C-alpha cells in the first residue's frame, strides 16, 4: 500500500465589477473570452483551451508552466442559471499526476450598476502536491484577469 493522503479546504472570494451581470456572466460563457482571461496565463506556453458551455459540457485547459511542468484542468459543468450562477467540478494534474479535485460555484448578483461575483471552491488536494494558498492566489489572479478582459471588451479591443 502506498502512503497517500487527501487534504481538504474551502475558500470564498468576492469581487465587484463595474459591468452588468450579463457581461460578467458572458465572459465565463463565451469560449474566446474565457480563453483570454482564464487560460492564456502569463508565463505559460503551449496553451490549449476548449469550452462547451452547457450543463454537462466540458472545459479543458493545459499549458506549460515557466518551470517546464505541464498543468491540465478538466471540468464538467454541472449547473447553469443564465446570468446567476455556474457550478462545476474540475480535476487538475501536473505532468500527468493528479493534484486536486474541486467543486466551484460562481454567483453573479446585480450590485447597483455593476456585479458582485462570489466564487466558492471546495478542494481535495492529493498527496501534498498542491494546497489552498496557491490555489486561492491563482483564482484571485484570474478574477483580476477577468476585470481586464471586461475593460478591454468595453473598449472594443477584442
């Protein structure tokens, strides 16, 4: 028997965007937009991304990290309420080795003339290969990238 373990964590991030919920939701639902802010991570190379945005649909992303390791993200979308929430489960690997399995819920609420996005993630980290600190930081960084994507879309850059 191998010496394996699973560590659990849950975190919540909240971010306000100066865009209506339909615009913020669309940045999660539209494949080209999602690729720009989610998969095209600075420093990563050889990026691949696919999104079939529907209940039961799949999302996958992979890329080579600056240290040479290859990360993969494979998700199943479990529930969508247009403009209100997205619930998905995903598995991440590093060089083919599973590092985590997670359940993520993203909610979109009108907040005056903008959107309050709440991201809740429940994680099972495998064999000490990942943990909540870097995961939380990575998701927070992606939510900042989403803000940039929304601003560029408003300015007609895309």
